């Protein structure tokens, strides 16, 4: 679970599982990408969510 650390800037501390889930989502989204520009377009449309540890 992610944990938000308050300070001058907000920092999000993520677990290994959080990172791996983001990588998996990235791989699924970018499977059909043909080039760098297309990858950027696909990622710009995507929403990534990380559950927060409260």
C-alpha cells in the first residue's frame, strides 16, 4: 500500500507490489504501441491508481 508523507512537498512511498502493479498496467497498455509517440499518447489517456494506506 502507498503511504503519503506530508512535508514541503507530498511524497508517495510505494511498496514493491505497488510498483509491480504499475509496471503490469504499463505493459498491458503499451502492448499495441508502434512507436514512442504512440506510447506517450496511450499513457496520457491512461489512469494509474495506487491504493493509499490509511
